[in-house]
C-alpha cells in the first residue's frame, strides 16, 4: 500500500512540468473550470491530490440551495496513506463575483446554516485538528468568476485560521481555485 501511495504521488509530480507552476510552486490562476487549486500553507505549497485508495477529484466545487439563495462550497483535499488533509471554503448567499471577508466563527462539529467560513482539517496523522476562521482569524475570498450558465467558479483566497479548541494557527496565502460546479 505504501508503494501505491508513493507511486501515485510521484505520478502527479511527473505529469506536471516545471513550467506548470509559478515561482511559489503553485498552479497558475485560471478562470476556465479546470478543477485546479492550491495555496501556500505556512509558506509551503499545498497541492491537492488523491492516492490510489481514494478515487475522485482532489479539487472541486458544488452549490446548494439554502434559505435566502445559494451556497457555494469549494473543496481541496489531499488523501494519501499518511496525509489526509482538506480545505473547505463556504460562501452562502453568493450571487456573483466579489470579495468576501469572513470573520464569523463556526464549529467544525456543527457546520450548517448560512455562515461563511474557511476550514482546514488535518485528520491523519491523529489526532484530528481543525483550523477555522473567526473573529480573531480572518479570511478573505475574492471570487473573480461566478458563471451559473457555464457552472464555473474561480477566485483567490487568504486566511489566518485558528485551531478549534487549541492554541495553534495556520496561515493560508496565495490561494487560488478554478472549478466546475
């Protein structure tokens, strides 16, 4: 199993040429629904990916109906044998491109309702840790394309997230996403 996870990770890197990344080691920002995205996590590139045991997209978006409009959720994840992490960006009542400053707190146990939030979770290695936006952990998401006909959402983000029931924090910078929904 370790071999398969290592092989899948190596395959991801082999299929990407050096020109496929910018100076920070991130994918170029696009607005065409390529299902790409990444960010710097505490200054280091975070590249979503899936191991052989975890099929499915590593970056995606979906929208759902809520009271008062639609809610857009952008997800990025990395699932390998020894690395199970993910990011959720939730924007309720989105109606078009714009800048969203997120200051409200939420609980990773009860994430429902109509509050915007950014959540980074690391569930493996144990114990699970969750980092969220809140009054002292502000997130900023700029949606540069929100096309309900072509079903594409693109944008950039940054956030300082605080650990839920803990003292640590993480910093997300230079984030970008470009997804079909």
